[in-house]
């Protein structure tokens, strides 16, 4: 098993996935612009700021992840060539930490926040609150969808690292 190739393949897959954050961020920002230009009702106007904020957050997440993973590709080669065993150990530690974060944040906290927002929606009548809660739900669903696939990829990569660690110990 070539763990360097697996690491680079994982990072490249992340480079393909993270632009979806950017794309959805732009969609939210365009929606904000449309609500600003065409919104006639109080409810439509209430979506301007929440959609803009959600779009900006998704854009920041996407750009941050994109540049982080782009830099990792060259870092992986350097670290692997310097000390393959240390590279695998460091990557195992990083992926296990990330998997725990996914379990805690993406698959526990985000669904709870979505449920809380859905409940809050039943009790608020002000347009700005309704628009904010609905936008938050939409943004969190986007994060959940994209991070669900990212979780599957990093889990597979983690298993490859575990196998590589066993092979390096022989």
C-alpha cells in the first residue's frame, strides 16, 4: 500500500469537495442580493442579512479548507520523505481527532441545532427571526451534506493509515 498516494488522493478529493462550500456560499449571497433587489414584502426583505451572513460563513469555510488542503499535498510529500513512520503516526493522530470532531460537531451538535431552530420557528413570528432561523437551518443542512461525504473519505483514509502503521511496524 502506498500511503503517500492515499494521503494525496484524500487531499485532492477534499480539494474537489470544498468548493461546494464556496458554491453554496455564493448561492446564499446571490439570494441575498435577489431579496434586496426584488423583495417587496417584509418577510422577503428579512432574508437579506441572514442570507448574506450565511453565504459569507460558507465562503470563508470553503476558502479556508481549500487552501489548507492544497498546502497539505506538498507537506505530505515532504513529511513522508523525511520520515514515513512519523508521517503515518502524525496523520493517524490528526485523522482520529478529526473523526471525533465530526462525531461531536457534525453528527451531534448540528442536528441538535437544526432541531432547536425548527422548534424556535414554531414560536417566533417576527420576519427577521423567521428568516434567520430558516437560513440557519438551510446553511446547517448544507454543512451536514458536504461534511457527511468528507467524513466518509477521512474514515476510509484513517483505515488506510492504520493498515500502513501495521505494515511499517513489521
